[in-house]
């Protein structure tokens, strides 16, 4: 059951826009009428929520009582996902964007049919409830040591650029690329700084309007798991150094 606030807000939107329950149903792709949704008999589906966002810029967070901002700002600082994907039961699911797909992601960001070719799944873990998540494959080594090339990050949708924290990692979708970075906002500056953890990559500034979406990295999938610990690697390194010193001593 939806909460009463959500049902009230849904009904208020329809009335404000001046549609009958039948007209509104047709616009949103619902069978017959929206009466059952408004009475709380039928679940408010992911498809309806995304249609409200697409057609009337209604903020899903507002609809569910989690935000006071009713309409999504059309200025580019809103970084909410352009498409929310749902499974057969109309629940949000997690789409996986591999390195190859990431190359086309910025251009296809609003194309619902493009998302259908990507694998998607549902993780029945409490941490992945009540928010929209997406998986992205990490390319390159700019986030070493925390993320290795070809790791996957599972990341939660961020609604607005002001919600970004300096000590988290983010998937940043620009107009032409997808990358994982830390994000810093300098006081008194309109620029946003993207920072790599690998110090070989210098930070660089971008303008907020260049960002299409931001996803906060919440966890990762890694596949190069072996039994060497960091201390093991350090010991190997120390032994190599000792060996080198000994050889140098013999050469003198």
C-alpha cells in the first residue's frame, strides 16, 4: 500500500492538471482509470512514476514524501536518473552498464529502449531497498587502490548535486563519458572538481551543467581475490630490498 500522502499528491497532480481519471490513465499508460490508484487499491507502479517525471517533471522523491521539491528543476543541476527501469512486477531493478555499454550511455541516457539490451537484476538485500541503484564497470586505474580496472561498482542515484559528499566516490555521467571520481565543490566557485584516488591523475574542473547523472558508489564487486594480504606483499618487498642490498654489497 502506498502511504496516504503519496495518494493525495498523485490525486492533487491530476486535479491541478485538469484531467479526468480516465484521461489521466490514458496519458500514463494505465488501464481504464486512475481511480484504483487514487483509492490505494492498485500500487503506484514504477512506469507511472517515470511517466509523471517525463511528462510533467514531477519529482519522484516529492511524490513519496521524501522531498519538498515538487518539480524537477529543468536547470542542469538536477542529476536524477533520466530513466528508471522496472521488472515485470513494476519494482525498480538494477541495470548493469559494462565498459562497452558505458561508451554509449551518455548519448542514450533518456532512451528507454536502449536500457532493455542491458542485463538487470534485483538484489534482495536491505541495503539496496528504497532507492534506485545501477551497476557500472570500472575502466582504467584512476581509482586505485580502492577500485581496480574491471571491478564493478553498485551505486545509488543522487537527486541533486548539493547532496554530494567530499569523502564518497561517485559515478559521474558527463555529456560524453562515464567515470568514477571523488567530487569536491570549492567554496565561492561555480566549478566542480573531479578527483582521482590514483595520484598520477591530476584533478580537473568541470561546470555543473556538464553533468547528466551522479550515482553514489555504495559497494563494489571485485574478481581478483587472492590470499595475499597487503602485509604479505610488504614482506615480499622487504625481502627483495634485502636481497638487492646484499647483491650490491657483494658487488663492492
